[in-house]
């Protein structure tokens, strides 16, 4: 069996571990740190004690807090200029996926300048980069465990920089940082992580025994703790398990790539500014049903792992039970349940299907081929 598997070199998962971030920075040789985050995170005040601890340890801190959702090119380049102006020697992404994706590119481009549009794709980026630490505050993207940064282009396309250079040196998981997330954000990001696990497990290309192992454990943690995290948000144990599940799902899809759910979700985010977790959730169940016959064995395996099914259940019945369980879970989540509720209309569907077909790097991984007509039908089902 031939496989190649990569992973974030060091992972720290402990409640309160963000309070020791200064130690990690110093261990990596940093003395002038740049924190990359957004206004929402900054407004919580959770960064204040972390910054103060760093300053007490002799680490200078510059905070860039203008990260936007689905990072636009212009904003990423502004953050890179901020890093250069402050002569930073280490980058810390702290926040959701947008903050961490931005931090990856800041660490890369501040050290090795190169035109951003020229490195969209796989393996085109050149190093070295600055030392990089990722601290997720949502259990969703798994960006702290992936070599991928997604950017929104001026034409509203989502393009990815994919390179091993984007793996951070250290990922710090502190469940206490997620306690203040509102239920809707908790739910969206959690479903995003579940999509990562499901699509990694069923990917047509690069699926392997290690990615399977991480995907199954990730889905187990996420499925069994999502309701507690969403509806009992102060449950620190559930929050920590969700963070770990998100990271494991990130490891899985970093090595066994995602597919049609993401390909169909990207145009929704690019054109309508919808949160990535929401767009994934809106397309998840239609794609599961579309893939059912092609992925019946894999869906059955996931169903048997998550659900109490009769010992003699056929693959078809187990797969159907899995799809139904995921559909039921999505219906319980406190956010828009269809494209129309999210502001998408009938007249938008042809544009969305056209743009989805441009995301071939993901569509090729889907268990079942997706044509333009299929994409249009899936959007209609989600409407």
C-alpha cells in the first residue's frame, strides 16, 4: 500500500492552554509576534490576557484584527504589509478559519514575497515562511491541521493555495476560547467539520487507511457532542471534544480531499457572502442523497459506527439510516434550512451551477461524477 501522509508537527489540546501561548512563541524563537484575528474575537476580550502574558515574557505583540470572512485578496495583502511594517518574526492565527487562513499566507508572503494569484493551486508556493502558530476559536474549519488557505478573488471565486508550507508549526486547542460562540455559529462550524470527515472518508482520490481512521474518530466526536455544544454552550467538555473532532477532520481531509459539497458551497459564499459552514450545511444532504448509490458501502460503514443498527442491516439500509440521521441533525440546527431562506433565488441557480463546475479540483474527488445538469439539480433541491 503506497501512501503519503502529512500532519501538523505539534498539537496541544488542553483547557487554558492559550494562556501559555507566550511559551510556545519563545520556543519557536519568536520575539515580535503578530496576532491575526477579527474584530469579533478582539471584542470578546479573550485576547487581552494572552497578549499581556506575552508582553510580560518579553514578546512584542502587534494585533491585526481586520480579518474578513472568506478572506478577500486585498485584505490578505494588507495583512502582509502590516507584518512587514511591524517587522514581525512569528505569526499567530487566532480565530476561525478566515483568521487562520490569513495567518498562513501572512507567514508565507511576509518571509518570501510572491504574487498571490500566481500561487493559487497545488504546490506552487515557495518558501521559507515565518514560524506559525494556529489557535482555533471555532470547531469547524480544521485550518490548524491543513496545508490549505482559501481566498476570495476580485471576481468572487474562491481559490486555494495548497502547499505543505502552510502547515503550522504548532496548533493550540483551548476549548475555553469557544465557550462564547453563539449557537448558530457553533452549529454552522460543527457541520462544516462533519462535512470534512464525511467527504474525506468517501473521497475518490487519496483515500487511505490513516485518513479513514482520523475521519471516523472525528465524525464520532462531532456527531456525539454537537447537540451539547450548540444547545448547552457552556459545556466545556463538549466544546473541547468538538475542537478535537474538528482538528482530526482537518487532518483527514488534508490527506484525502473534500469533494462536491464544498465545490457547490464555494459559489454560495463567493456571491452571497454566506458563512462557509452554512453553505456546506445547505448542500450536504442533497449531495449525500446524490452520492448514495456510488458511496453506499462507505455511508453504510459510517452508519454502523455512529448508529445503533440491526446486526443484519444491509449496506443499503445502513447507508439510508446514516443519511437520514445527518438530515435530522441538520434540521435541528438553528440557522437557515434552505437556499431561499439564505437569500438565494431561482434566477441565481444557473450562475451557481456554472461557477461550481469551475471547482474541478474538488469535483474530481466526488464518489459520483457531477455534471452541470447535476449541479443545477442539486441547487434546486437545496432551494
